[in-house]
């Protein structure tokens, strides 16, 4: 009897050792392939330089969908575009902004997303600023004066230098004076717009209703300047106008125009902002699949949104997340072609308008969501992954740390973990869509690299901002986590932790609830 127990133990030990050796081989090969034969630079070039911005509803987003499907096909990975809704279809054309009086100068700026077109002849008009109002009657009377004029609705910035620049070079007295002046002007700007009843918290001046009122009052166009607090970088969002153009002008030129208008110089601009209103267009998620062999009805999902704003080419939001997931799928398909569980890459549309693509997938595929082993999502820039939270799942420590142990130390040494963590709310990224449905979903949060100010939704979110060493590290991490999650003998627990009380209200926090997507968007 003792011999039988000894033999059984020896067999079990051999199996475990063989399994561990096989695991080390696969991971070593993943690292080797990712390091020596990386496809990241090529993928980034094709997606960002060639296709470019991927605003929801534009032909360029559909082009990106088709490109991803074709790329996966080259790697032998089945992929398809899944239609889930329709969106306002629009295509950006050229933008030329020229000051023609009091002197001639071409200005730096662009039309906002979904802006109406000026046509090739453009619009010529004086640019005026929003004056100081005593009350709403003042505002109503001012509206009668703006017909045929460009209205500058953003705050005037007194400095185009960054906070760090001021802290490094200014005297303490000069820095203190500048901060006081800037805070004072910001307060006055907000208070002045509040008197109109149409102020916008986001920083661009009037809210959507206010902008439509300016349009109805005969304005020739709307001019914004939403500075990101970094040199040369402006936030670029969408237009609210229906018939007149909305353009954003970079700080240096906007403040010049503002000073001219303040001194009574009356700058005159000619704006050519061409675009095409294409009605509505279908929108798709691109789904790539490596079918599981032993547990094909259980799933690992590699998640990243494919759409972007179109102030630039969407490099760090979310081109880097997209190419990380594509590269991870390539690595897995080449070095782990027969996973135990099915591995899916989800490239979502309309994340920027409210996580609509991933919400639609969750709603349309309850059979997948109910059997998810793990979702790994990446969507905050080009830096190496430095944070991994258990997203509020009570037992996430047990399996996430087990999977992380297999990742090379030169990657994990940068990662801070938090368990059980807290669930992601609906305003962040696509992992929140899965968390709300109760699926173990984890955000691979990366180092900032001034993402929030410099590239997030700005005119500077371009290929040159990518740090490929960090992105390559992220692709290895994602591939190894997916491999370990697939090989794990146990199903990952989705038991939720009990959330603490809110520090603000004192009430117990609640888990986010599942929401339905907007299936038809951007149209009235």
C-alpha cells in the first residue's frame, strides 16, 4: 500500500514538474518572440499614420475595423465585424483658418468633430469676445449684436507656459501673482457665464443649449480654445452647431485674437472648414477569436477600444491599447495555438461616447459574459502597466497573483496591486461594462506620461508619443496573463466584496448596474 502511495505521489510530482517546464517554455518563447519579432511599430504605423483618426461614425473607423480583420486573417486568427448600432456619419475635410485683418496670418486650429461644413468658399467675419454681463438681460441684448460674427466662447489664458515651466523659472513672487491672477480670471469667467444660464463645466464656455442659442441668433461660427495646460496641446471634442462651423484655435493664436478684440482692433477671419455629412452609418465591434480546446465555453477577453476622437490620430487613446491586444493575440496564436479556454480580442467602437460598443457586446452575448474567466482591458496611454486592481472581486487576489507570478520580474516589479480593490464605474473604460455585468474584469492601468494633459483627447495624440519599450512590455504582460488564465485548473471567482461606506455621504457604496448602450447616436 505504501508503495502505491509513493508511486502516485511520484507520478503527480512528475506531471507537475512537466507542466511547470512547459509553462516556462511557453512564456520564454512569448518574451523572445515579442522582443525579437515585434509587430508593434508596423501596426501603429498602419493604424495611426495611414488610417488616422477613428471617430465613431466616420469611414475611417470602418476602415480600421476592416484593417483589423484583415490583419488577424494574415495571422490565421478568425475575426469578424459585429454590427451593434448606427451613428451620425461624418467625414473631416480640410481646415484653413486665416486672419486677414489687421494683418494676414494663418492660424493654428481645426474644426471640431461633426462640425457643419463651410463649403470650399469658406466664411469671412469679424471675431468677437463674450463681454462682461451684469445680468441675463445684458446677455439677451448682446445676442442681438453677434449676427454675422465669429463668437469666441472660451476663456482667455494669461500664460501659455506650463505650471512646471513657471515653477522652474519664475520667482516665488511672480509665480504667486500669476496664480492669483489666473484663478481670479477663471472665477470671473465662470461667474460671468453663469449669469447667462448656459455655462459649461467642461471648460469650453457655453453649454450645448447656449451654443445653439448663439447659432439661432445669427453667429457666423463658434470659436473655442480648450487648452490642456501643455504647450501646443488643446482638447478637441465635438461640435454642437447644426449649420455654422465650430472651430478650435490653439492658445497662442486664440489669445492674440482675444487681445485684439479687447483693444477694439476687430480681427477679421476667413475660415474654410470642409466636411461631409453622410447621414448615418452602421457601427461595429471587431471580434477576433482563438477557440479553446478543453473548455471552449469559458472565455478570456482582451479588451481595447478602436475608436478615437479626431483632434489627432488617437495614438495613446487608444491606439496603444489596440496594438497591445493585437500583438498579444499574435503571440498567443503562434506560441499557444490550442488554449484550454477560448481567447477573444474585443476592439470596441464608441467608447468615447459612453462605452457603447462594449455595452452592446455584453448585452448581446450573455452566454459569453456568464462564463468569463477574465477580461484584461488597456486604455490609458503609452506607459508600462503600473497598477492592477482586483476590481472589487473578493477572491481576485488568489488568481491574479497566481497568474502574475509567471510574468517576468522585470515587468511585474513596476506593478502595484490592490485587492480586492473597488469596481470600476461606468465613466472610465470598457472594463466597466463587464464589471457591471458581474464578470471578472481588470484594467491594466499604465504610467501617466502626462497622458491626462498632453495627449488625452488632444491635437497632440500622435505616433511619436508612443514609448514602444513600455508598449512591448504591456503586450508580453497581457499575453502571459491570458495564457495563465487559460491554463488555470479552476474557474476564477466573481464573488463580489462588500463595499465600504462613502466618505462623502456615509452611505454604503453600491456595485454599478448593467446599462444598455446607445444604439443610434449623434442624431436628433
